[in-house]
C-alpha cells in the first residue's frame, strides 16, 4: 500500500468505523481504548512507511513493528499486502508471512499461521475477499490460492487451493486405542 489515500481509507474503515467521518485525532483516540484498533492503526502506519522504499522510513517501520510484536504477540510481515477491512478477532499468536496477499474484509481469528513450506521467490499465498479464517488454522504452501467468500474452519490445515464460495474444514478421524 503506497497510496496515502488508501492508508486513510483502511484506518477509516478498521479503526474509526464507516459511519464516522475521518480524523487523525479520532483514530488516535480509538487506539487508546481498544487493543485491536491500536494494533491495526500502527501496523497500517508501519506497513505504509515500509512500502515507501526509503531507508529512514523502513527503519522507523521496523521499530514500530518490533514494538507491536512485543506488545501484542502478533507477527504480520510489513511487506504482506492486506486489503481494507481487516478484522482480527483476538490478538494472540497470529503469524503471516511476507509472501502473502490478502483481499478485502478478511476476518482472522487467534492462533492463525499463514506461511510458506519452502523459501522461494515464486512462492505466494493469495487469499481472496471476504475470507473468514477460523482459530488455530494454518495455511502453508508455495503457491496456494484461496478464493473469495471462503470460510476456513477452526483447526484446519490448508495445503491446497480452495475455490470461491466454499467452506473448508479438516475431517479428522478419531484414533481409538484400547488399553490392554
């Protein structure tokens, strides 16, 4: 996200709320009362600074990012591209790689990991619009594409593409053991 207007649009939607007019002071006030909004506001600022591709701004972005990691326990790479309307249900143990593109209105629950199986320049995880990722889910891959309007159930392991308008959940068969 390199556009200042897109930054304001994301903060307006995620921190202030669509019904209220945009003001930087209003956004800062909201961040003091709500931890999720605090994280989203400062992560958006850091991500925007990082995308400016200037040494001083990247250094400042990394400092903000390191403080966010320590305070909230959430590690979303600054190079990751996330559309407006991001909703983090709970700030705990969320990890998202830099080789990831997430569409608009994504809902991510606690314990979610989105990462790569192998390091490669061609590896990219693409997640569409209006995707809901359940708690403790893991999306791993080299080239994984998740369509629009997808719901990924809790505790799911995603290693393959998921088409649009789908519900994905792992079917785990119970293992029965008998004591002799």
